[in-house]
C-alpha cells in the first residue's frame, strides 16, 4: 500500500473529504515518516503528541480539513512556543493561536509539525540551529537552505505535503530552490503577523511551500484568506522580463543553463522574453543586508541580549554585532533606495508581466563550509544568495521559486519569478504552465527512492 505521505496536498485533502483516509491515519503516517527519515535530515524540531480529536474539533471544515502541515518554528501554536532555532523559546510570543494559526484553523489544516530553521532567521543556508543543521534531501552533506530550510526539506522528503515558511531575504525561495520544491513569497502584508516572531519586519512575508504550484495555490489560499483563481483577469501573451548584466552573469554554469532552458520552454509555448534593466545585484544585496539588520536592532534590548545572546551560534552573534556599527547615513540611503526601487519596478511591470532570474546562483553548498564558487570567485553562500533574493523583499512584490532541473551531481536548481504587487495568482499560473509543459518532470522526482522508505500498513 502506497503511503498517503507520497500523495499531493490536494489528494490528501480529497481523500479525507471522501472518507478514504482519516486524519488520524494521515497523522500516523506523518509521524512514522518523520521517525523514519528525520534522523538523517533534521527537518523537524517538534511534533504534536496531544489529543488529535481536540485539535480536529478546534478547526473548521475547510479545504484542508484534517491535513497536517509543517510550520516554521517562528509562530505561536497552541501546543508549542516558537524557538527561532534557539535552544529555548523566548518569553514572547509564547504558546497560543497566532494569526497564522487562525488562518490554518479556518482552512481546516492542522499545524502539528514544527520545522527547523536557521537560527533567528539570520542566514540562507540552514546549517546553523540549536536543533542541528537541516540537511538537503538530495545530499545530506549539503545545506537545505535558510532560513525556512526545515519546511522545504520536510516537503521534499514527503514528511508533509505542504509547509509554511517566511521570507525576509529569500528565506522561502532559496530553500525551495535547494530542495527542489515550489516556494511562494506573497506580497508583503498579505498574511497577518500577530504571534510571529518576525512581526516587526517590513521585509518579511509568510508563505506556502509545496511540491507543485497547484498545492502551493491551495495552501496559499488558506494563508492569504482569499482566492488565487487560475487565470483570473489574465489574457494575452505572457511577457517575461529578464534583467541583463549581473542578475544572470555571475551564476554557476549549471544554474545558468537550467534557468535559460526553463525560459526557452515558456518561449516555445508563446511567451515573449524581453530584456530589462534593474539595479546591479550587488546593490540589492547590500540594501537587503542593511534593511534586515536595522529592523532587528530595536528587538535587541539589554534583557534580550543578557538572556539570549550567549546561547546563539558564534556566526549569528557576529552578524548581530556587525549591525550595531551601521551608520545612520547608510540606513537613510537604503530607505531612499527602496523607495526609488519600488518606482522603478512599477514602471517595469507596465511593460512585462513577470521578471525572471535564478532563485539562487548555485546549487546547495556543503554544510561543513557553506561557500560557493561563482564566475567572479569564491564567496559566502549568504552573500551570493542575496544578490538574487533581495529584490522581492526590498519592494514587497510577490515572488516564487520553481524547480527547473538539476546540476551534474543531481542537486536541484530553481528559477525565480517576480510579479506585480498582489498578483500571486499569476506566479502560480506560470508555475503550473511550466509544470505542464515539462510533464511535471521536476516536481514529481523524489530524493528518497521507494525502496528506501517503509510502506504503509
């Protein structure tokens, strides 16, 4: 008997609605899969072990009724206080219903799996956490990405069919690319933030991570609390803007080849590929680092530092310390830069429907030393990734990562798309179109063969 774990999010929800599967059976399979695989990958840092009937009574009979989803460990849940990748939970926000929890409840989904994350969300690799590094499903010696790496790995390993991540500097899209799944960063402010440890951020967004675009759409509708109807209000030829120069030049060869091939697939189906101009990627990376760093500083009061700072990984402490040295002049320049960037992007979207660039410039680096080799030379993976991820966070536009192939070692590659504010549905439409045109080759491939997984009984 094939595990329900290997079914899509849509199929799991449909099976429960039809009475072919009970929430208790699905949860049992979920817990079994986690116990079977997670020792090698470390994607999960908490599993609900309470009264399932009580949980089911507390949710509405929505589109995901009875389906467990993974939740990045930054949200209050009735059964768990978030730890942000630290050894212990901070005093706030503690246990309880977050706004995310209420959205899941309204959709019938069960937030019963807490997923591992890069400590305090300060990193794009996922190799730093008090719960241990999250390892890549395609190669456990490689990073799963950060900071939502646990959510990405849990989906790729079929522990859960859908998971929630957050993205303030590519933290949904980078791990989605590294793990070979679909990750959607919605428009800033689309999901309410009470009970979320990153609630202060003007850069962050809460979004769905799933195996394919249709699953991402289903979970995304629950999170956003509105319909993401395919094709709504859209007609005519798809125009894809491709930034010239640094946004495509300084990437590993395999990534460049796979992303270009993805655009060629869409072009062969009638899409127009049009070159556009965007600010240099190194400027986007610097602005992203400054903006995310300065937003966190007001949270770092003396009581917090006295209690938490000694518990942090040395690399995270170093990054936090460096942010105290940012000049007021630099911060003001970044604020002006963000305003001008939004204006520039508005003008670009008057000419193109979506903007494409690699989700990450390389496949996942090794856990032991997360550095990457670019045509311009070796650099820390965090620095390289922000060259490509920061545009969506600085401007607030929605963005998505779609799996589009792999390198010579079988490691996933993702292509990133950006759309105008509020147009998440368009990104999911393009994703579903690409999956159809490629016969789902990149979303149905599984990192762990069936003969290495227990069958259901």
